[in-house]
C-alpha cells in the first residue's frame, strides 16, 4: 500500500494482504492447520499470557483469518476485527462479552427473523433479556433503558423490509446513557453505509451474505470501532477488571482502542469456540475483492425491479427505499446515497396463498433462505424465516402474510424482470 489513503475498492482487494513470505504466493494462502509451533518456552508463555501477538491454535486465530479480519476492519473504518463461524456466532460473542445474567439490551424489532429468535428465546438460557423498540421512533429505545441495560442493537438496513435506520439518532441516545451501539451492517455492507461514521461502537456482519457474495461459505465478523469507554461506568467487567486467567491483565487499559475485539477473541471465541474455518475465510476474502462492483450492480438492478413492480397492477405495495416516493427515501439518501441495497419487500394482492404460488412459479430466482448472493433469490418470510413468530410479530418485523422478499442479483435486469412477470401471470 502507498502512503496516500487508499480508496474503498483498493482496500477491498489489498487490505491486510501481502505476498506470502515463504512462497511468494500472491493470493492469501489457506493455512489449513490446527496449531502452530512455538519458538521456545518463553515465546509460548508470552503468547498465552497476552504479552505477545501470534498464532497458537486455529480455534483462536489463524493467518488466513487474520487477513480477513484486517480487511473488514479497514473497509468499515474500525480498529480491529474478529472473524467467527457465522453472523449468529458474532452476535453471541458480542453479547457474551458485555452481558451478565439478569441484564437486558434493547433491540430494534425490525430484524432478521433468526436474530429475533436468538434474542427472544435462545438468549433467555443465559438470563439475558431483550426489550423491543421501534426503529422508526428513537424515543422508544430511550424509554426502556434502566440500570441493567447494557447495549442497544439495530440493523443499519433492516431485514426483510430493506428500510434504513437513523443510526445517528439512536447513537445519541445510547451514548447519553453510557451504552454502546451495536449495528448489524450485513444488508448494507460498508460500501453503502459505514456505521462508525454515524456513532456506532461495534459493527457485526453475517459475512455469508453480501460480503462473501457467492453463497458458498459461512462466516461472521465483529468490528471494534475503538470509540467506546469500557471502563467509565464499571458495567463491563470483562474489559475493565483484572482477568485472572491472564495474570490480572485489564484488557481495556492494556489494549486501548481495540480492547473489545481482543476481549471477544480471548474470552469469548477461546471458550465458546465458534471458529471460522481457514477455507471459508479464504473464500470470503475472494468475494470481498469484488464487493464494490457487485453492490453497485445489486442496487441498480433492485431499483429497476422496484420501479417495474410498483407499476404492476397485481402488486398492492412496494417497500424499497431507493424509490423517490418511498417513506424511507430521505434516510436512504442520508446514509447510503450510492443506492438502496438489493433486498426489499412487496405485497401481492391475494395475500398469503398468492405469495406462496408466486415464489413457486419463479424459474431463474432461487427460493431459499439467504440473501446477498450473486443470484437473484426470493422467499415468503411468513411461511419460512419468520414462521416461528406470531402474526402480529411478523407484521411488526415487516414480514406479514402478504410479504414477498427479493434479494436482487447481478444478472441482466431484463431477465430478472421477465422471470417476475411470468411468475405473476401464474399467481
């Protein structure tokens, strides 16, 4: 890298990577090994005591993984990152680092259905409690904060509805109360939105989606913004108090603006174990190289499709923030002027049954539970990803009975629209 600040596309290709020192290989190698040889006993002791950086065991870190982490941190503008096995694993590690039994966090109710389930059900096993707020009403977050609240969680671009959230307004509320704002940036990616620039403290991703972009590998990541004072309130003892397993090291005072990423690695990933495989890290790195090219094509195609659907008399409504008539358009212009993303929802006249018939009639679109692929994808959330929710919860999450979600791919847009047209004719 040169002395000048490189642009986003350059970082997507080069950040974190150098030719392999041993072989000269230009692509980052897949270090398919479980463990690493120590120089001597003192070197081993320094690694285990957090007195030196280096590789010990692939469950904790790996050289392929390290390049992925540095690249995502650079793209997001963070100080450090930790890659893990999935987006759900990233969320689990984040909350394990900040929560204690009996405590709560506040989350936007418009989230990926799996996150709603994780927060509302699985986290109860740890005695962690979620309180739901309306992302369109920042005051609904503030009204629920009490002395046991540890964080606020939102998506920058909400799944499945594809609506942008006012990150800065919610960040102001979080910081007034000494709380970190955690932002899931999966749907937008840093190409469209960089949450740290708007007040976020921690960013998470499912790398499985747009960052990897090819539907072939699982991964998640936690990015540390380096801005939150984890020692100010005494509410985050994992970071502000001596850690007995590391000889009394205080992580925040020792590691400063990347202490949260370190804590997630050496206290969460080390013991809970959701490690990313070196092979998946390699595939995700390869995908990220084309992220800016893919995301712009996704956005351009999605806007054309949304305009076509809005003009179709079989469609009752279209919810895409890139449309000038959309209620969310002003926030899209504020946070993501490059485009409204690739994922949005619309309602079919005929409701639940029409939605099912429509997705079954598509030919080029793939009917599956994923987003962010190069291929165009479709799902009927009420019968799949959000089916575990009651109908009122589905509606609140933007996944009511008539909702169809599209993840618009990078194919020729004329072919995408032709497939939609023939499926609508059948439904």
